[in-house]
């Protein structure tokens, strides 16, 4: 007798299921997040399959509510994509070569048209980020839920997937074993038992990454995918997170921002790993803002950061400018910080901290040291930022790592050795920079899968 966890789950569910009731769906989506809902709102399953009788779609979600991460995206304003040529997009992703095909076909323009079709007009901000005109995520989620329902999808919340069985032969369905976890409301799909098996012609994995686990993206499906389907994952680490600095000298500046700074991630030896530039925001624990978030995607366990508050200007140039500006005047903390603020357009509260730090043991600032801090302030990262693990992380707007991409067809997001099985969104080993690139990939990958499923269903 086969006593594997998968068989045991299926046997238990078979015993509990209502006799004679077998639900076969045209597609089941696991995960009611952005990518799962993009898939459901693009795939019309409202009519049954004439040959198998399979009908409609089902979305299985283990939390009580769909779209929780979408709701908090962009600070609740939902920065869903970015302006500009889609040809420039791949450079904004880790694994940019993989995303090219889906992005070119289902581009930022297609995305804004898709939103418009859902009744969501968009607006582009000066820095290129695109938002809904209403600057709220909630109407986006509502529109996706409505369109998914019109396409024949039902959502079952509070449902854990405990096992997955691949088709037992050509034309046979996938088997999905589920258990209620107490988070949801009773489904309205006619299958009401505690442990159940659902069947489907197409299965879409849309379970996201491992960050902000309170939204439901907690990596809980990964062991099931590894055990039952042999799917391989790369290492998972949080990305796009604020940088926490050990002994942060800028702590008193929490809330102050700088329009354009450069953050270089370096090894302790000084070797450069990555540089990101853009706005930064000082926080109570360190540095946030787009440049810091994008830099966080490239951290290593032994990394330090080097912060330049005036990118593109050398230390010598800065020192000469300061000397010139202070010529014939006393060189104390007040005059030096005021000169630096004036010359480089920086907040006085910031240049004052730099001037104080430039004093060393003396009472007046050293201009050489001041120029060094303005152009390359080497800051040690806190262990909190550097302690990577494969566990869920409360920080990080996205996850680096996921389903290893050599298993995926780049055009359709179908697993190469498992026809009818698709993976979309952040569960894949793709992560983008901040600025709308992650929701764009959730959309593009979901569209690629939807197009393939639609093609199979409607010929
Ligand atoms: C604070 C924050 C702000 C962000 N802002 C932006 C932004 O402005 N622009 C941008 O492009 N990106 C942004 N992102 C990233 C973006 O939200 C994600 O990349 C995107 O939501 C990923 O979509 P997804 O569908 O792949 O995963 P998710 O949206 O995370 O959805 C996954 C769903 O699967 C469910 N699930 C997980 N495991 C299971 C399971 N075992 N069984 C059933 N269901 C399961 C989860 O509960 C969840 O509902 C932000 C992220 C955060 C955290």
C-alpha cells in the first residue's frame, strides 16, 4: 500500500468528500493575489468544456481575503507599472532575459489598456511611475474580482492545499487536495466538505514570494510543490527592503529625504557589487527610498554600503569647492555645514551631521573628511538586514529567488515537463526593482499563461 503523504491526503479527502460529487474545473488558480487575479480576469471560463463537462474556474486562497498584498502596494496607491519603452524593462529585473518575451508581448501599454478596460484610468508621475488615476488600490482589486467572477471563477478562501496529484494519463485532470483552515467563509461552489479533492484541466500556481507573510505570501505551498511535483526552487531571500544601519549616524534625520543619492553595495574589501541611484529617505533605523530599496536586492552577508550624497562629483572637486566657498571665513561647524548645504542643495540638518562627524578629535571640521563623507560614506549594515534565510520575512517588498526558470516555458509560463501546469508572478525566480516592475511582471506572466490556456480551450 502506498503510504506517502500525498496518497494519505488524497485517501483522507476521498473518504470525507460528499459521495458522488466530483468538481472538475477548467482551471484552478492557487493564490488570489495580483497574478492569480490577473489570470482569472483575462481567462473566460464561463462556458463548460463540451467534451469533458468541466466548468468554470476556482481560485484557492488560504487567507480570509483575496489581494491583501495588492491592497498595500505603492503605499495603498498601487504603482502598477512604469512609463517608457518596454525594451528598457528587462534591465530592471533579476533574470531579465527570462522576462523579455512575456514583457514585450504583454507590455506596460497593454497593462494600462487592460486597466482602462476594467474601468481604471491611469496616471503617470514625473518619475515615470504609473498609478490608477484615483491613486487607490482598492478599486483595482474590486475590478479584478468582478471581472474574475464574470469569467466564471469562484474564490474559496480559508483553504489550504495539502497535496497535488498530476494527471493519471493524457486527457485526465489534475487532482488538488484541500483542507479548510478556518480563515474563510463557506464556498459557494457546491462542494462543502472539510477535506476535499478538486479536479482541473489546467493548474496555475500564483502563490507569490515569502515576504510580508501576514498578507498570505508565506511560502507555504513550496513543500507541497517540491514533494508532489518535484519542482525545484532557487534560494529565497527578501528584496526591496529598507537598509538598517548599525550605529546609524543619521538617526536624528528620520523623515528627511535627498532627491538624488547613489548607494553602492560593496564587499568589506571595497569591491563594488552594485550601485543604485535615486531618491533616499532617512528612517529611524537606516535608509529607505527607491535607491536604498533597489540596492537591497544585491546584498551579501558581508556587505557594507557606501552612500554618495552628491553622485558624479569627485572628493577632490568637493574639497576644492568647499575651500573656495569658505575662503577668508572661519571654518567651524556652522559655516562648513551651511557652505555644503548651499553648494550641493542638501538639507542643513544633514550637512550639520556631516560637519560634526568631520571634526574627529578636534573642534573644527576637516574639509578632506567632509568631502569624503559627502561622496562616499561607508556605513555598516545591521545584522537584521544581513541575516538571510529561506524563512518568511516581514520586510522586503518582494522575494529574490523562486521556481527555477529552466523548468518554465518563457512564452507561456507552462512547466516544460508538466503540460497544463503554469506558474505566474512572484513565485517564479524573477524580481524587479521598485517602480511598478513587480506588478508588471505579475500581469505579463499571467497574461502569457492565460493566452495559452485560452488557446487550448477555445482552439
Ligand atoms: C508593501 C509592499 C508594497 C509594494 N508595492 C508595489 C508597487 O507599488 N508596485 C509593484 O509593482 N509592486 C509592489 N509590490 C510587490 C507586489 O505587490 C508583488 O510583487 C505582487 O503582489 C506579486 O503578485 P503575486 O500574485 O505573485 O503574489 P501575491 O500578491 O503575494 O499573492 C499571492 C497569493 O497567494 C496566496 N497564497 C500563498 N500561499 C498559498 C497557499 N499555500 N495556498 C493558497 N493560497 C496561497 C497568498 O495568500 C496571496 O493571496 C509591493 C509589495 C509590498 C509588500
